[in-house]
C-alpha cells in the first residue's frame, strides 16, 4: 500500500471517531447504541493501521484499546 493510502486510512479513522463522539455529545446517538460503537470500531481499526505503518507505537496501542472497547460496546448493544 502506498503512503497516501495509509494517510487516507488515518483520516477516515479520525473522521469516524470524532463524528461518533460529536453525535454522542449532542445527544443524537446514545452511548449504548451500535451507531456510536460501530464508527469507533472502524475508525480505531483505520487509525491503528495508519499508526502501525508509521511506527507510532503509543497511537497504535491507543487505537488497539479503543478497538477492543468498541467490541465490548457492540457486544452489549446486541
């Protein structure tokens, strides 16, 4: 994958995570909803791929944990 593809993945992840948090903050979605956890799940995966490629270990681990937390949220949403 080319560098620009990893940058795009990072930006997509950023937009998904920030959008989910904004929608939660303005009470469009609830913290128990799949609509909140799914963008966090996908966003964290995208950001983790970007961080791995760039060898940014703190950001990688942050997103691995964020990904795991979103799995718990998705599990509980069902």
